[in-house]
C-alpha cells in the first residue's frame, strides 16, 4: 500500500525519528533518547538501526546533517529535517489522523448500535 505521493506508509520507528527532529536538530544519542521518551519506552532504537534509518533518510533527502561537532575527541553529527522531510512527516501525520478519525467514528457507531440493541 502506498500513499498519494507514492511512498509507503512510515513504520513507527521512522515516524518517531522524524518527529524527534521536527522541533530541533539532534545528534544520535539524543535521537535514541527522544524516541524512547516519545514512545513511552515502547520503541528503543539501537545504534545500528538508528544510523541505518538516518542514512536512508539522508539518501531520500528527508534529513540533512546540520553540523558536525567534536565531543571528547569523537566526531558527532547533528541531524535536522529538510523542508521535504517536514512535508513528508506532515503528510504522514495527516494520513494517521484520518485513519484515527475513521476508527473513532466506527467505534462510536458500534458503541451506539450496541447500546441500542441492549437498551
């Protein structure tokens, strides 16, 4: 299944990763911590998974390297969403909101139907 723009719906880790970059650029460790916090611990990115996803998002032009820093003698990249990344994230959020609205509508109808049948 693809979205209107021809993209596959995002998997939750990718969605959370992009959402973590939506309000501020972050480096890898901060992204791991932010995704864990946003998902209330359900999604815990390992370094290999994180950097694989970041490489894919870089290649797709959805994130960019904001800057590189040296911390304790080690290079550290700080990532940010690109304008395209912001657009793709917004489209995905709208898709998810539409699905949630429809699910709520149907649940409401089922709850109303169930109440009407029993009472």
